[in-house]
C-alpha cells in the first residue's frame, strides 16, 4: 500500500482485506473449473493446510482416494470393509416334525401344532412367552383350519380342557383363493 492509499484509509475505519490483497471483487463460492485454481483455504502455507505425518501411516494413498467420496461397500460387505459371513439357507420344518398334540372336540379328532414361539418385553424384563398354534383336522392333517396366539412356554404345558376352548376362538385359516394360491 503506498502513501496515498494510507491517507485514504487514515479515517480509523478498518481496511477491507480485498484492498490489501489486491482483489477487486469477492471470489465466487464453490469450486471453479479452471485447472490449478484452489480456494484460499487450500492454498499452500495458509491456515488449515497440514502436512502428512511421517511414518507408516503417512505413506501410501489416502483413504479418500481408495473409495472416493460417497462410495458405499458392496452388498456383501459390511461398512468396515470386511465381508459378511455367509448365512445358512433357511429350510422350512416339515409339519410332521413340529411339536403337536391330539385332542377331541365335538366328536371330531383334532391336531394342534406349535408353529412358532416368541417372548414379549425387553431384555431386562423378558415378559410373557407366546406360542403360535395351528389347528388341523385329524382327517386332513396337512390343511390348517385355524390359528391362535397363546401365552405359554410349551404345548405340553397347556391343559387338555383348554385346547377345545382355543380351537373355538381360533382365527380361521384363509382359503386358497384368499391367499392367491
């Protein structure tokens, strides 16, 4: 800054940094397409610019250059870059192998099968054990007639007199044309 410029700013007001640096207008925000143009925050020697540390961590390509910004791991990899272990194929349990009990209701022989179990509540309070029961006629043991959710730990733990009551309150199984089959 020469003598005339100093007199111009001798009023006690702050001097705009653009005048001192020699820029006439503010820089555009964001990146520019011109090669070699870097924002002021990335110019060498300015604040915020760091040198890579020495040693084994300071050598080699940076992490950002390996995957690129916004790259995501492939579907078979976890976020840490390791591959997820293969999961075993799920195979349905045959009806004959499910826990079951037989009972009689209104002169008809019935089979009740335990098709699922769960526990409600939190890890600190496991809550109530729940069983998913399906009811089948003994004459046609492959076609479910209804199902019910029941509080209990085992099919054997249900009293014999409770089974007809559960059958009467069971939800009807959907027919083949309701399920699209």
